[in-house]
């Protein structure tokens, strides 16, 4: 599926973690990624399947991107070490109407 969506990346192999849990801090909003994958180059892919309409889909995209960026950076790494990340939301409808 990732090869079909992003053919220019030449994805040949990924390590997949279904239902990856990020942001496990007790006082903050938890995120469970539907499908989390990383390829051999270190690029990260998050595929989200949404079945219900939600308010502010653009804000939701931004939130998932920020959580992914936080998770990709190891303690002590500079911001230029953030991994290239692709957040893909799949809807059975137009989320923006």
C-alpha cells in the first residue's frame, strides 16, 4: 500500500508496528497509531484509518505529526535529526466536506 501511495520513494521493505502507542505520559492525550512503519532509510510512516467524521481534521493531522516528530527524536539529538515522516489518513469520505 505504501508503494502505491508513495511510488517515488522506492519503498521495498518496512518494519511494521500495528497499534503503536505514543505519548504515554499520564497527564497528556495518548495516541495509538493504527499502523506505524519504518523503512531501511529510517523514514517513518503512520497510516490512520478513520471511519467517523471528526471536528477539525487539519488540527488532528498536525497533532499526529507533532507526536511522530517527538517520538522520532532521541534524547540529546538536535532538531535536524528528526526523521522524515509521512502521516497518511485514509477516509471513506471527504473529511473536509
